[in-house]
């Protein structure tokens, strides 16, 4: 409240009004999720919120699920902190209506509920989850791998007046500059990453290098990702999965609707810029695009496009912006765990607030008018008008989804179309 006073809040309101955007969370203090009250409920955190993507069905234990964050133990950490790695095992409750953490393996050993070290093991598990989310899923996968590759391939292979470039532009513009700016303050010795999280600078660099190889674009397709993690037939109440899937379906419909204005399926085979764009992305992205062999179709291309829109918008919100309501409650949700039990120092906490706050300011809302991006086609005024309508329809579909979601009480783990940005830029 002291740092962001009346004049600053008025400036944000004016900017939001100019963009026809909601003031959003930057004007609100963080909300404490119910599952972080008291001893954090890892079972609920595994089903909804920024850490839901870690849950997977175990292959060797029936009816058991896990968070496997043991790989974080491979990297050097600061000696006065607990190592930020954990393996959490979950069992479903009656009727698979809930999950309960039943064991945590971490530096303290193998800890069960009721053990004297259980509260500390829960803190270490949460520290591992938020460390991986911030450094790997947000920074490495979304910014340095997905966003950077997406932007480079689009700029290098799609001419400005190519219809696909017009569709993609709002979701990749400014990515390179934003990433470079963030590196200067965060990914440097004694920068934000080293000051906030548990790993040493050397450990962070090693983690980011390895994490880049582990990226798979499948994580930007909620249904495919849930299938890969063995969750589609689990019967669990996966609120974040359902939330993300609804938004992804709007993005997928938008991409295919727009592409079919310009292409029949067989025409894609002869569009060299698109072929070059796909080939470059397949080369740049670890594990490739995952396109099925055979002729390229509008439906297949639309799914690739939707995944990148989702990465720049939904995934960036989930793994970056949404942490505002989680990371700032360090008494129950630690970003680092001190061996001597001390609280985080004030200067470190201020850096944590600052790094989270920049993600919550109004930038380029997803729900704004992108119709001016439609190609100017004097010879095809009908298609130009249809392209403008396609952008308008995307905004309308997001508005309808927002209204439907607003009928239920606001929740800190829910991703709302009105809160989403069009790209990852700070």
C-alpha cells in the first residue's frame, strides 16, 4: 500500500480505461487461497492453481498419484537453505472427490502425515513446486524456449502481410526485448533468481540448460497434457484442467476459423512461408512440434497456432502472474526454507513482491479489438470483412466465457479471460 499509493493507482485506472480493460489484480492485495491457510493442503494444490500441472498418475502403484520434483536435487543450492526438491505421493479420497498427500520424500527423509517433520516437509515440497514453476515452467519454458522460438520463427519466416503473421502478431510482438530486459535483472549473479530462490547461480544456470531440453509443446494443450499424465480417466475433480481446457477450446476455434478464410487444406502444402515457419519451429523447439506425419491440414495447423497463443496468454498467466496470490504468503508458502527456521529477510521479500508485481500490471489484454490486423484486400473486400469478423468473434467468445465464469464466486486459482494478456511481455 505504501509503495503503490493513490497517484499510482489512479494512473493504472486511466491506462486500463484507455485500453478498455479491467484494472485487474494490480490494484488489489494478494488473496490467500483457502488451501494455504494453516498447514498447506497439498492435495487441493495438486488439483487447482499454478501447481496442478505437476500431478500425474504413478506407473508402479495402483490408484496413486505424485508430484515428482526430485530432479531439482541435482543442482547446487545455498548451504543455509534446505534443498528444494521433493517427491509427494497422493491417494484419492472417497469417490475420488479429493486428494490427500500421504508421503513426502525430501532432504528430511521419507515423511508421513503425523510425523514431527511433516509440516516442514510440506514447506519443502511447496518450495520445490514454486521454484520449478518460476524458474522452469515460467521463465525457461514460456519465455526462453516457447516464446523466444515462436517469435524468432514468425519474424524470420512470415512476411508482415502474410495472413498467418497477422493472426500471430499480438501474441509474439515484443518478446525478444522483454526477455532481454528480464535477463538483466533476474538471470545474472546476485539477480532476482539467486536472491529469491534456493539454488546457487551456478545451479540455476545448470537447471535452465537442462530444463530447456525437457520442454514439450504438449503442455500448452490441456487435454493432451492431461492424457499424457494419466489423468483423463482418473475421476478426480480437476478444476484447473477444466478451466484451461475451456479457454484453449476458444483459442483453437479462433485459429481454425481464421485459417479457413485463407486456405483449403491442400493449399497449405504450397504455402512456402508456412512450411518454413513450421520447419523452423520444429528445429528450434526441444522435442519438436509433435505434428502427425502426412499432409498438413487447417485443423492441424490451427492446433499448433492455438498452442502458441495459449503459451503466451494462459500459460504465462498460470505460471507467472497467478503466483501473486501464492508466493507472497511466505509464512505458509515459502519460496525458500531456512535450516535455522528464520523468516525471509525484508529485502528478499521486497524483490519477491517486485518480481510478482510487474507481472500483474495491465499490458496488452487478450480481450481487446484486433480487427485492424486483418489484411487490407481491395480485391477481396468480402474476405477482409470476414477476417475482421473473425477477430471480433474471438473477442466475443472470450467475453461470453468470462460472463459465464463470473456467475460463480471469484477464486484465486481460476484463470479468467478478462485477466489474460495477449503476450508474455512485461
